[in-house]
C-alpha cells in the first residue's frame, strides 16, 4: 500500500518538476538524537544576524542507518579514535618529560566545554587558534615535543577525545576576544566568495541548496559541530580542515593549506554558523 | 589494529535467557583489490575468522571474506544456560590473534 502511494507520488513529481522530487526527498529528518542518555540539540533557532531561521545538524540529513550508528556510542566507529585519544593523554613525550595529563589531570572535567568554545583568540600568535593548534602549542611550549603533522592519527584522536568531553554542550564562540570579530568577517567574505573552475562558494551549496540532492548526496547546512567526524566513505576520522580542503578541491580551486589564515577565518565563521547546536564529536556521516 | 576490540553484553541474565551480544573491532580490512599511488596492488590483509566460545564451547563462528568493510561489527543472539565466560577471537591474515573475554552471571 505504502509502496503504491510512493510510486504514485514520484510519478506525479516527475511530471511536474524535477526540483520538487529532489526537494521532497532530501529535507532534514524529523528526529531527535540521544547519545548515551544525553539529549542532543540537532535543531535550534539561529543566532541574530544568521541567514537561516533554523539550524539543523548534519545528522538530520543522513540516512536512518547512518543516524543509528551515531545514536549508539558502542557502534560508533569514531569512538575508536576517542579511545586512542584517551590513551595518548597520559603518554609522556618531549624534552620536558610531560604528557597532557601532567597539567590536565582530569580530562573529563578539565576539557569539558573546550570543544564547544573553540576557535579562540591566540594573543601570542595574533590569530585564531583551534584545538589542533592548541595541542601543538602545548606540545611545543610545555612538553618540548614536535608539533603533529597535519592529520596525523594522533592529532585527530586527541582532538576527537577533547571535543568529546563537550558532547551535548551547545556551540558558543566568544567573538569579543582579541580581533576574532575581524577574522569572523574575513571568514564570512570567504564563505560567500565563488572560487575554482566550477565557480562555487560555500553558500551556493550549503545555504542556497541545503535539503536538496547533489547527485546522490543530501546537501546539509554544512555544520561543523560533529568534527572530527567518522566518514563511512573513508572509514576513518576526518578533520575539519581535511573536509574544508575536500570541498574546495571539489570546486576545482587551488586548495588552501590546513590551518592557513584563510581556513582559520573560515573555521571561525562556520563554527559560529552552528551556534546553539550540540557538540556531536565524533559524529558519523556517510 | 589500533585499539582493543569492543564487546557489549549484559552483566547478568536469567537461566535460558536469549541475550544480544555486540562486537566491534578496529581493522583496515584491506581487500587486496586496491592499488597504491604507484599502481602496485596493496596486499590483502583482513580478519578472516571470528569465533565466540562460551565455557569453551563454540556458540558463534564466522568466516570473513574481503567484501566485509573495515571495522567489522557483529551482533548476534545467544542463549545462556549458566554462568560463564564468553571468549572472543579474531584471526588476522598475518597470523595475529586478537582476543578478549567477558563474564556473565546467571541467576
């Protein structure tokens, strides 16, 4: 019976407009997300000055099977990364003979809220700092260790572990720190600037066409509250700057370096666009 | 294999109860079909066997083939007649054996 109705509906849609067909099938799901008994905010009113009325987590744009993986932290393969991060926490490295634990003895307490409030202003470097760079800063200044190579498994695991301590907390940036507002402005400009041979900006997909299909994929609002994210396609944790670079590559533009000024500005702005959504790290996406 | 395998089952059950066991192990499951940047075939390396015993009696067994995706996940139901220990064994192509065990109390 249901099958017949769906068939009839799609035949109708075919005859009217193809846009209607795609729109109807790719809207965010009407569902709630609870992880380990914690209720997540996957849908919330946008902050002032935001182009959207309602913010939707990327979780709502995924298939039921993918959504189920994130609901159960046992089944979530991203938790392997979090566990690895927990182990790395107490590993001593560098000339000072210290580990993360030497300064932050109780990560469950000390790191709570950290994942919800970065990027912050780094007064020493005079630029925004994200969790990956903060880890490197600690390693260089306090531990006497080498910074991680971009996307080293350890870097992703520690970032995921730190962000996971804020699971369920709403994303909230303090843009009044230092010159963070200027970087937010720069990020916003980048967000709306078309680049590459395909001449696409972030907004063309994630603002103008979220909820529609891009070939076989649902376009989401491009929220970053679940990074590092476990992507089934790559079957590993994917960092935010890896995803940024992937998106830019897909527009056939020159790919900016990870943690470059442009991408730090973009991270600041895009994180703000998810204000109020829960930290979901490690999220599961396709 | 990066981290230790994960296993989830109830700590206690009543005699004859059917319980659900979930297992997950971190593994690349390299199929042997892929090529690296230089065009060379990446040799196959998968977990080829998964066995579960309860008080040394096999209760679940699977031969795993290259089409199984990375980080293989198994969920199955099993009847528990008495208190005892489940032993979980994964066998890697390279001969490595990953093991873990979990006890259950039957009232």
